[in-house]
DNA sequence: TTCACGTGTCATCTTTTTCTTACACGTGAA
DNA sequence: TTCACGTGTAAGAAAAAGATGACACGTGAA
């Protein structure tokens, strides 16, 4: 039972549930890369890539750090983390127990009269 | 390398990346259930639950079949499938190769002049 | 018939994601 | 200075997802 909490799991799954972000992780899996170069390889604009990178980093799937190149430019390099998610029905059932519910459970069940 | 295709993976992940749907899978993991009862237990309206169930079934994570109860009512019972997703950076990298791209790769890379 | 319970769908509204365009800043080289 | 390349962010349009309410249909029991 070392899995992530329900909320964290949802965030990780949501982060991976997108073609572009899947591609970002796939690209970074082979070698780390900096933002502009990554944008060119994947074929998306930098602002868009920036947004996707933030989502992936917030979910803990990648990490980025700013470095200075030889010619003095500030480059932000990203790389993947060693995430390892094993998804089965029982794993999901366990994580779901730690889900932060909006308010259900205390509120009255949705009325369904005619 | 028996994993799902990139598109299928995205669909499965998107299906699980939601608190309510996570709860549905968790509930069905212990015992199968029919729609109205499930809606009461989870605390959502039937139309909403119906939509989430469709998404989960489309992703292949649950299956439903219509049965007739003793008192002649048509009940739709759902249960979880034996899905087993192992998510690592390399697994993602492999699945990403079979992603159906909108059009990138052929289209001109996003211009970024000025 | 009317009620309670089961099924499903459609139209609509609200919220969130996704994406583009435009801007700002910094550095090294021509 | 101007250009090329790197960084980041903010505003707004477009698209998708989430959620609700009102329907319609069927059956058994009061």
C-alpha cells in the first residue's frame, strides 16, 4: 500500500491522458531536453509546450531545472522521474479511499422525485 | 510489448482520471451492481452516472449487461474487467509510438518569428 | 389508475482544458 | 543597434468535459 493518494492518482492519470503529454514523456524517456528544442521535435508551440510541461511536472512525472549553456544562455532542461504506476481494479479501489470528495456523503443524496 | 496502442492508452487513462469514475471502479471492484443502486451509493444522479459508465465501458474498464430481476424489472449490472496497466516512462514511450497524430510531422513546424 | 422502481436519452448550461497570439526579458555575435 | 536564440507569462478564443433537469418507456403492487 505504498500507492499515491486518490487525488494524486487522479492528477497523474490526467497528466498522462493526453497525446501531446504522452509524447513529451516518451521523448524525455530517451534523453533529457530543453524547452525550445523539445517544442521543435514534438511540433508544438512553446507556450503550449510550456503549459503541458507544467502539468506533467505538477503531477511529479517530470522535473526541470535551469542551466547555463557555454554561450551564456539560460536553458531549462527537463527529464522524466522514475514513476511506476501499477493500475488494477484493486489498486484503484485502494486509492479511491483517500479521495477528497467535493461534499458528497454528507449532503443529501440527489433527490429524484418526479 | 503487449500493451495497448497509444490511443487506447489515452482513452483508458482519461477514463480513470476522474474522481467519480475512480469511485465507480472502486465500488464495482468489490461487487457488481446495477445503475440505480450504484448511483445511490456513490451519490450522483443517474444521468450523470450513466455518462461516466459509458466512458468507462468505452475504455474497456467495465462491462455491463442487462438482466431481468425476479419481479420482472430490467436491471443493468456492471462489473469491472481484469485490466492491468503498468505505467513507466519506457512503457509510455512504447505506447506513444502508436499514437494517431492529428497532423504534426508533416505540417510546417509552428512559426515563431519576431 | 396511480405509485414506486427500473431503464434510457435529449437539450441545455457551466466549468475546465486546450490552444493561439502577443508580449516582455536576457545574452552573444554580426 | 539589430538579429538569433533562449527564457517566461498573460489574455482571450475555441473545444471538450462535466453536470442538471425534463422527458419517455416498462413492470409489479396497492
